[in-house]
C-alpha cells in the first residue's frame, strides 16, 4: 500500500515539473517578437488552377482569423489555421498559419494586397504579392521552344543563386564578407557543390560550412543555403566579381530513362513535366548568378604611420616578455600576437631593432586561423637596461577610414650583471670580446643582397652542355673503342694460350714463310741437298701445324685420309707427292737435279702452301 | 679533382681570346653602372654579354643583383637561378637567393620527398657539366680498372669496380634528376592569375606572386600550363613566366 502511494507521489512530482517547464516555455513564447509573412505556393499559375496562400504569424499565442479583401479576377476561400510548435535548445517557438485557397478566374497580373492581423492591440502587416495568371496549359504546352523557355524560366524561379558582398566599395586588402545564397523552392535538391566564381584581383579564403534556413522572396518561401567566405582585393580600380556558378542534382519525375540534360534547355527539351506518373530521375544542373562590380581604392596616404604593418581591418595586438628578471646575456622571449578579421598574410609584425642595449635574433612567425604569432629572442647586453621599449602596431581601420596604432609596453626589466668568472649564455657570440661586461660583442646586422662580382669568371657558350659537345662525344667513343679493343685482344691472347690447335694453325703460314725464305737462300747458293732438306721440312711442318698433326706423320696418304679430297685438291696432293719423292731422291739417293728443277720445286712448294691457306 | 674538372671544361668550351676581351670590357662597364646606381644601364650591359651568345655565373649573378636593385624581383630570381646552374657552390649567390626569395609575397614552398632530399644534396652541389665530366671520369676509371684486372690480377679490383659502378649509377640517376628538374623550371616575373583554361575568361584558380617558382607542363599559343610546388596546376599568360 505504501509502495503504491510512493509511486503516485513520484509520478506527481515528475508531472509537476513537466507542467512547470511547459509554463515557463509558454511564457517565453509570449516574450518573443511577433512577425507576419504571406507566402503563396506559386507566383505564376494557370487559369482555373487553385494555389495556396498562407499567412504565417510567428511568435503569437492566439491569432484571429482574417478576411482577404475582394480581388477582381481571383476568388479566395479561407481553409482554416494550422499551428506548429517547436522546441529548439529549450526555446519554444510557435507559428500559426492561416491558409487560403485562391482560384484565378481570368488571365493577367494580380496583386494580393498586404494582410493586416491585429494581435494584442497591435497590427502586423504582410507584404503584397504579385501573381501572374496565364491561359490553361500555358505553362507547359505550345511549340517546343516556347515550352523550353517557359519551363526553364519556371525552373529558374525554383532554384537560383545570388552573389553579394557586404559592400560595393573597399580598400585594397580590406576584408570583405562575400555571400553566395542558393534559393530552392518546391524542388528536391541533392549533392549541392561548393560554388566557384570569377575573382580576378581578389584573394579568396576558403568557404565555411554553408548555413541553412528559409527566406521569403516575392511571396515565395525558399529554402536557402548560404555560403560565406572572406575576400581581399589586391588591386585598385573597378573590379568585377562573379558570375558565381554552382552545380547540384535535382530529383525529378520522369517516365523515360534515357534522357540527359546538361542545363536548363536540354533539361526541358525532354518535356518532363508532361508526365507525372513516371519514375524519379536525378539531373545535374548548373545555376549561375549575375556578377557584381566593386570599386577598390588605395589606402590614403594622409596619416599613414611610418611603421604601417600593411594590415587592413580590425586587429588586436598583444605582447608579452618573459622572463623579466635576467642576467646580462640571458635570453628574453618576446611574444607578439596579432588577431583580427583582416588578411593576415598581408600583416607584418613591428620590428624589434637591435641596439647598444639589446641583441635581437630573427623571429619565428606562425599563422593560424585569424591570428599570427611571433616569438623572438632578445638579449640584454648590459645591466643598465631597465625596460624593453614600447612597440607599436599600426593598421588601417576601413570602418572609421583611419590608421590606428596599438602600443604595447614599455616592459620593465631587471638585468643583473654577471658575477666574476660567469660566462654569457649567448650562443654564437665570442666570449671575452665584449665592451661592457667582457662577454658580449655589440652587434647590429643589416640585411641586403651581397655585392656584384668583379671578375667575369670562366666564359662559356650560351647553353653549353658537355654531353652534346662533339669533342667530348668523340673522346668518349674513342675511349670505349680502346677499351673494347684491349679487351678483345686479351680474349684473343687468352684463346691462343688455351687452344693449341688454333695456335698451331695461326702459326703455320708465318713459319712456312720463314722456312721458305731459308730454302730460297739455299736455292740461291745452289746447295741442292740443303735446299731439298729445307723444302721437305717446310712442307712437313707447315702441314703438321695446319692440321694439328705430328710433323713426322705427314705423308700424302695421311693427308688423303685426313682431308676429304676434292678434284682440285687431288692435283695438289699429287704435286706434293712428287715434291716429297724428289726430296727423298736427293736426300737419300744423291740424285742430280738441275737448277731449273729446283726453282720449279720452290715455286710448287709456295703454291701448295697458298692453296692450303686459301682452302683450309 | 676540381682543378681537373675546371681544366677539362675550359678546354672544351674555349671562346676566342679577342671576343673574351671585348666581353670583359662590357662586363667592366656594366659593373661601373651598377656601382653608380644606374641599374637599368647595368642590366642593358649585362644583357648584351648574354645576347652575344656567352654566359658565366658571375654575369648572371650581377644581372640578378641589378634586377633586384631595380625592383624586378622575378627577373632577379630568374638570373640568380641561371647563375646557380653555373656556380652552384658560390656562397654570395646562395645568400642573395635566400634574401631575394624571402621577399616573395606568399611564396608556396616545395615539399620535398625523402628521395628528393637524398638527391637534392649533391644534385644542387654540381653543375650539369661537372656531373657529366665526373660520370666520364668514373667511366674511364672503371674501364682502366677492368683492363688492368685482365692483365694483372690484383685482389682489390672487384671491390674498386663495385664502388666505381655504384658511384657511376648514383651520379647517372642524379644527373637524370637534375636535368629533369632544370628542364621545366621557371619563375613568375609579374603577378598573375592561374586559370582553369588557357583564355582570359576562364575561372581563376589561384594567384601567383612575382618570384614564385613554377614548372612548365605544357603550352598552347600564348598560354603556359604551369605547376606550383604544391602541385596545383593552372594556365597563365606566357609573358608572365620566364624559363630559367
């Protein structure tokens, strides 16, 4: 029993708090601004086709019904109210729509006048809306071209983009907010691409994530995607921005699947609105905005500070120094931060110059979104330093059209001297050469290019390249040939030492030539015995070498067996046989031989050697 | 080694002495004009030496200085780059290039890959002609060691040949990389816009500052297709870009 009571109590507490929350939210509804907007479902309609007019009141608890005034050519009927309550982030909003059906009774242009709604003793008025009524079928019938134009025009009313900038006049480098709005009405739009646009003479930041919302334009309620970016003019004069282009896919009904469209014309050439019973099809379209003209002026010279940083916009400048108590030669870190809405790339930091009191190192600069940070090491050179001087950052404020200078510092410092024997910690500065403390050299480094060369150096032909030079190429080829030649010679010599058959064969004619010369000498001396000895030995050794046979085994019969004898060779071998017999006769039988016969034998021996050189 | 390279190079690209004396006179005149602060005159004099069909690292260096002093940053960097091709180890030139490059507004820096870093060290240390000569010498040494190995069988020859072969390959690849880098290298000599197509009405893709280094990829009429070090490509008017 107690548990049941407890549960009821718990539920009551929950319900109580929920009611309280709704009461608070209801109170907040009453507190919000009340607005009234009139929208129509179409601004161009056919005769006899009803369209809807909605008067939406946002932020009001109770909205009384209103009557539309009589409009000649239009007949209206009040359908009733519809209420929508939404809670976003704990904030409740309420909108009430008063809906009317309007039927056009004749063609022409009609104006639905402003509607006034009295709420809590105050009147809220909508804007007038112009409606164009055309003949029945006038929106999607008639000749093909007319249909295309009408349909393209209808689509342009449903989806278009508008390029705009926050202002039309600016200074060079001044940040300008750029907006490209995509308006969509009564269309299923998907895969919206980021827009592109002509921006000669401007530097453009990347686009942020697009914002989504609604906007009423000419009585039509549009879904809006808004792309934001900042642009910075880089030139003076009258510049043109745009046109902007944006690609997107739209979902349409279509009964044929083979249609293709590249733009509005092709898209409507397919007459897609004729058949609403077809299936859905995705079409890619490109929408294009008008361009806009901008007048860009140079920054005024009047009042321009000498240390102007180049920044145009609104900036914050902060500076810190740490540590503030150091010894002579110890490094201090100076940090500067510039943040603002201007073009950070064009902003330069104020320069910290070295002096008799300070040595300054090159700064390290980094840049992030909307801010630039500098870190620089500064070293006090003596203990008389009491402060780091003030630093000013100058920029141009385009809103007030004047230069501004933000100053930071001076920063108080306590610099104590080095104790005896203590060394400066500065890297790269010679110890023991200082002016003040015996440790640090005063140094001021200027910056510029180095001087010209006094001598011309080695001159060469313009565009001379070694690998195209004939002398170089010939030298290279010569070297390669020498290399190749020596290698081939080595290979040849190597073969001679390993291949005895070849060595004997190649040696045979040279030796035969020498031996014949000896025989010739004996012929000249008419020494018959020695001549025939020499002839016999020459032929035997020649043939032995030539056919890689032992010299003692050389005979006509042996050669006949060794060689495959042909007709011509048979004659040669017969001559050889004859010479061998003649030699044997003289050598062993002491036969008498005439000088003419010796000459003939010498001649025949030469011919035999020539014959074998030619044929084997 | 450097002396040998210099002697070989000089032998191969000798210019007649009389012509050299005349050019040296022009060079001295140009230097005088520079000293007097007449940078336009100095530019004209140095350009005349180059128009005569000759070149030297010092002429390009001085011409770069003259352009820099004459507030023509892009042209200055073009001539410094040409000087670097002829005297890549000159410290004055390196300092001036660094100083002038720092003056380029919103310069897009190249991002070097690991391989690029390995090669850029020695590729930038030598000129193309020096690398060709070194390759020739390495090739010659390789040949000599090979031949000596045929006739005298010394033990370390295989190791020496391996070292020479690797060096030869390394320099050959380096030479290829260097020639490829130098082939299309260009510098923007006037601020311009890079567009998506080669015509004035095409959409602008990005802006190019004077002095920005780019690579030429293609050309069409009066337009050049260029690539920025961050690999973004666009079409620019050919008058705005000068080949190194």
